[in-house]
């Protein structure tokens, strides 16, 4: 994929405006239109509220912590940027590094799918909203405002982060699929078939709902609970159908960026994926994105596997490999910040970064299966940044990482005071007044 110059538009100029239709409490965005005058931008969000976006960049193996975290005695603004985070130095005023936040349990690889909820899937029944992940909570919040409520992406790795409120893991898609979903126009025949499928699904849902209602009065309390969970699943499907239908007849945005050709190694592949993420945000194709990146034997001149390197035992060779892999992941976070800083936010004013929270993190802290002190860096999104925030280490004083998730949701406009395993918003992380 051809690199995007930092100051270049990702889209053609004629797609610099967006108009909204509101009906029945649902907000639906039309394709970006040149004809909508600039003064209308102020009225494109309800009562002056801002459109917020969220991106999570992750891996499935944690990080080499000694090269990731600043020193514990360097809380505040005057910290030395760690080796793995060197690429973020130029953006230090736009980001926050967190030490000693985690989800408070052991479990190694089982922690990976917990990052964006704080709730282990097997314990989801104990929580009102199950183990719904932050991105899917935001997808529900944004509804049909964008063509895709969320994008779940994988680069040489499975993305295990995204879960619906009914506990279904959202499958990830690859680079080429993401590009085609956003920019390839479907044929008339394909659109017609999609409409027929949605109609069939709607009819089936109507039938099963009636059958389930008929059963409700003659079943046990436990079965009624199960039936209630079933209805939640049905409602989720109905909402998805409602969101999909209006977009079938709308043209997709145009781009000068050519379809990427994966298969040239992680470096080119991941960079192209970052550019796809930037395109998705600029075209307002979605407002919630998760992306998990991996490693293929031979990348970066290394021989071996990511999992094997992660069990480094402090040996020089695998530690050096981890620094290369994770340092590049962080450099791609810096690249995404570059791209979003360079793009005007036509819905809110300012830049896309001003209204996009980018979280780098993993639910497993290290490859040695530790889930204590998760690697977490947050950039953009309208927060007050510039610090290394160090939270208490003792178990009885530990602050849940889910508090950070709650703060991101609150900053995105959700009026909630609890999410997943949180016990409050994250103290010390304030919203910017600008």
C-alpha cells in the first residue's frame, strides 16, 4: 500500500461534508456530501455534543515490561520515555502511560479476551451486561450512525478482544476484506440478495419471538431467565438488521488509496492496516475499531515465533526480538497519531485525534502468563495527557483497569457510572475543557 503523506487527504476533496437524518430516535449518516455548507457542521450532533471515536491496538502476548514502563519513581510529566515507547516521544503531550492497572486475576492467555471488559467470559453471567467489550458498548451507543457499527481487525493474528452483550465473540477480518467492505460497491444482484436475507431473518425472528412468548407462562424461573437471555439475543439481531437496512442503498465513499496487497511481511502489512484504520475514521465508516497484530517467522529478520519469544527467560536473543516486534507495534501507534493529527475533523472541528481515543494494551501483561500491571497507553480522545500515571501496587489498594474503560466510555458521551469490573471512573484522568 502506498504510504500516505502526513499532510495529504486520505479522501477526495468532494467528500468533506456529512449530513444526518433523524427518525424515530435513530441517527443515520448520509454519504459525505459536498453540497452541505460548512455552517451546518455545528448542528450535526445533538445539542452540541461531539462525535467520539475509539481505536484499540493490541497483541495476544503482552510486552517485555522492562522496556515498556517508565521507572516507578518517574510519575508525572518528567519521565524518561522507555525503549519500546521511543517512537511516541514526539507525541508525549498527547498521551498517558499507566502503571499498575490490571483486571485483578491470574490466568495468562485467558486474560487476552478480557482487556476491553474486565470480565472473564466464564463469569459473564454475574454481570448485568455480561462481558460486552468497550468497542461493542460504543457500537451500541452509535447505532446506525455509521455503515459499520464497529470493525474488528486482525493482522497476522486472531483478534480476541470484541464481545457482544450476549457473549458472542465478534470475528475479525483481514486487511483486504476491510478495504473491500468500506470501498467496494456491491452489485445490484448482491444488494438484492442481502435485502432478501434481512427480510428472511426478520420473519424468522418474528416467529421465534411468538413461540417463546407462548412458552413464558408455563416454564420454571430458571428457564424464564434463560428465555430472557434468549430475548436479549433476538433483540441484538433485530437491532443489527435495523442498522444494516438503510445502508444497503447508499453509495460507499470513494478513495484514491489502492487496494492493499497483504503478504509482504508484518511491517508492510501492519502499516497498511493502520492506514485502513485512518481511512475508516476519516470517511466516518465506523467509530469503533479494534486491531490485534502478530508476527510471522522471518519478519524483522527474526527466526522463531511470537509465543516462543515471549517466554524469554531474560535471555538476550528473545528479549531483543520482543523489543523489535513491540517497538514496531508502538511505532505504528505513533504513525496512526500522525495521520489523525494531520486530518481535519469535519464533524467536530479540530483534528481527528482530538476526538479519537487510541488505546494500546493487552489483557496479558507479559508472555510469562502474568496478568499484573497491564501494558496500557492512551492517546488523544479529548483527555488531558502528558503524564506517566502510577497507581498503587498493594492488592488492597489496586485500581481496576476497567476504571480506565469506564472513563473512555464516559468521555464518549455515555451517561453510566459502572462498566464491567470497574468501581468508578479512573481518578487522575481528566477530560480536556477545550
